[in-house]
């Protein structure tokens, strides 16, 4: 049994380690795994609050107060990124021209209940479905394509990851390889919905353990977006939350507008208490009207996102 002094020392040591981690997430020196730490920023702050309470109970109140200051700065840093994204929703818009339903779904390449995942995609029948790790439902692609007849990506299963299905014709769509790993994980699909043109861009970023690779991938995405005119819907598995600095930088550079909320998508075991590493953004005369995450992931390790998107006339 630990003595009170030993407990106090352990709590202070954990608090010190957590403070260092939070400083790293705010200063962004480019250390390995930093994107993952930034994505978990608010979860780390919540853990810090528990440690701060333990410090108070164990009689180290001044150090608890100092630790709370570190937590406040870390929270404010992440909250600023969220606020900055949210401010872009206030830009004026013209009259609503069209609405589209949109599904963002990483189905998991090794999905053991692939039929349930495919059945959901077919039954939901959105205007557009962006599917990542498509080999997880590869045997059900013909059924999906009956519901959503226009398809981009995954013509070759051996090199397949991302695919896009649509009820509307895809006009000169592109499947692009992303440096540095040269994986075909970026789709660009111009479509027309009820007379309104919009370009859907889907991406599946690398895991956040390769921070430098993720930054290069986001740089290529930024370049790709810069070549597109008109309303844009950007969606995918970013493997990072919007309060990770590189995602915030991309949003600032490309004037990306977020959804009204940020439903958690991973890990599915935590449900709404997880982190939103899958996201949908818009740019130009398009806005996400509402968005929700699925309660049942149908065998995937990600919850899917279902959004309703409005396309507007220029203000």
C-alpha cells in the first residue's frame, strides 16, 4: 500500500509528464507522434483535471494551481483552432440551389461483417458515398453500384483503398496518388446536383505516427484544392482532429468551413467520447447543414458520418 507521500509524488510525476506532453502539442516542434498527441489534446486536458483534483486532495494546492494554468493554456490553444474554423461558417451565402446527402465511411479493410456495412451503404443510398479501405466490402461493390451507379476508384482491388460512389454522373473524375508513399488515396469528383455544380474531394491520410508524411500529404492536398474552382466538399479519414495544427493550417490556407458539430468517429468503443478523426468540410458556396455519426459501425473501427450539404448561389 502506497503512503500518502508516495501517492503525492506519483501524482506530481504524472502531472509533470502530462504538462510536458501538452507543451509539446502546443509548441509543435515536429516530434514523432505529435499529430496523435494534438488530436488527443482535449482528452489529455480532461485527464489533467483529474490529476489536478488529486493534487488538491493530497495537499499540494499551489502546484495544482500551476498545473491548472498549463491545462488552461493547452485547452485555449485547441479551442482557438475550433473557433477559427467555426468563424468561417458566418460568411454570407446566396439562395439555396440544391441539397445533397453525403456518406463518409471507412469500412475497415478486414471488416468481418462486411455484408452489414455494404447493406447500410445501399439502404442509406446517399447522393454521394466516400468509402475508404474499400477492400473491406469489395465483394459487395456490384450491389453498392446498383444503388449508386457512378463510381470512381478501386478498379484494381490489389492497389485499392479509396472509392467514391454517386447517384450523379462524375465529370472527368480523378484518382490521384499522394506523395510521399504514392498511394492512390485522393479522389476528385466534379458532379452536378439539381443544376448546381460541386466538386467532391475525398482523402485518406496516413496514420499520424508518420507526422512528416502527413504534412507532405496535406501539402499535396492543399495544392490539389488550389486548382479547383467553385463549391467544394472535402471529406475523408484525416487520422487527425481539426485542432491538430496541420489540419488547422490547411483550413486557414484553403478557407475550409467545418460542420456545425464534430462527431467523434474513433475509436468506436468510446462512441461520442472518442475523437473526430473523420471529417467533412466545404469551401465556397456550400455548407454542411447537419452531420451525425453512426451508432453502429457495422464491423468497422470507425463510425461513419452522414451529412446533409447545401449548395448556394453566390452571395
